[in-house]
């Protein structure tokens, strides 16, 4: 007894493939340190200087990329 027909199966397959493509693209954008994604990084509000901020941002980008 089939649970879903061919149209629903195809729809699920397309959504699954799109999800994989989206996750790969997000990983690539985190890997190249995309500025648009900086709001999604777990960073503190204030840092003593720019060197500390860049180090924390670099670590957060690397953590999210892998």
C-alpha cells in the first residue's frame, strides 16, 4: 500500500536536494567570511580593540563553516 504518489515523492526529492544545495552554499559563504552573515555569528557586543574582534569573528566563521 503506497503512502504517497509519484508527484508527492518528486516534490519531497526536490525539496531535499534544495536543502542540500542551500547547506553547501551556507558553508561556502561562512568559509569565505561573507560579511552578510556576520549577524548570525555568536559574537559579544563589545571588544577591547579591533584585533580581538577580528580574532573572535575569524574563529566564529571557522566554527560555522565546518
